[in-house]
């Protein structure tokens, strides 16, 4: 049986919840003959690469779908590219700020998602969910997670697909920014998983 690893992040920025992890937890354990494994990633620069690599080493997944919160976004965003750069003035959960550092020293400047991005976006659109492509996974740990998985796929897991989807705030998280009903968010991630599982072929 093939394996899809889905990751979400722990809460950060003083919040009690992170919709990326809530969505990941809500996924079934199996879909279309594919085993789905769910894991939470730390919002800590010093632990990020090690955490992603340990999960890939443990589960040897056929695909990795990482999820992250993008407060202020008004759609589910299918990320297309990660860059080899850590540079953000927002502290992580350990209080660290990282500036002008590579994610992987000597690694490629950028790596493209290898998930079926067009199929995912088309399926989200057919499901009448707000969705779009994004060409920047941001400056925080979401970009790091995507790059770390893609780098493993490029170096020693050539058959592994990897990519990332940003989810907005879920209802109740913000009074000012766009929010999405949690049920719709879960439906969107399920839709992406269906497209990935169809590509894997069960």
C-alpha cells in the first residue's frame, strides 16, 4: 500500500489553534487504497529540517502534502515553489529570528512542487471552494517545510511527490481577516488528497 504523509503545524503567534494541523488530523487513515499518515511539525527553525527528515525516514512516503496557516489569505492556496532561504523578522515558537540563511547550504535556489497541482486546483474549483495557485510559500516555516521535503525528493527519494497547501484562518480565529468554515477547509484538503491519491494510483 502506498503512503501519503500529511503534515500540519503547531499553533504559533500566541494562538491556541492552527487550522493546518486541525485539517491534517481530520483526514481519514486511508483513501483509495493509500495509507494516510498525519504528523505535526514544530514552528521552530532549529527543529524544522530534522522533523521533516525524521518523518520521511520513518514512513518513506510516496507523497508528502504539507499544510500551513496563512492568515489574511482568502482562498486555499496550492503552492508552486519553495526557495532556499530563511529570512523572517517574526520570532518562532522558541523566540528565534532567522535572517539570510539557507535552508540547505549548497542546495538549489528553488524547487518546484511535484504534486499534481493543476489537478488539485481544478478539483477545488469544481468543489466550489475558493482556491488559487501561489508562487511564494512565504518567508516563515511553511516555505522551509516545503523546501525540505522537495530537497529529500530530489536527493534520495526520487519517486516521492511533495507539495504544500496554505489554508486561511478558520472561523473564530479573526474578526478582521477572511475566515473559512472549518468544514469547508476540511473538504478542500480532502479534495486535494483525492487528487494526490489518484496520481499515486493506490
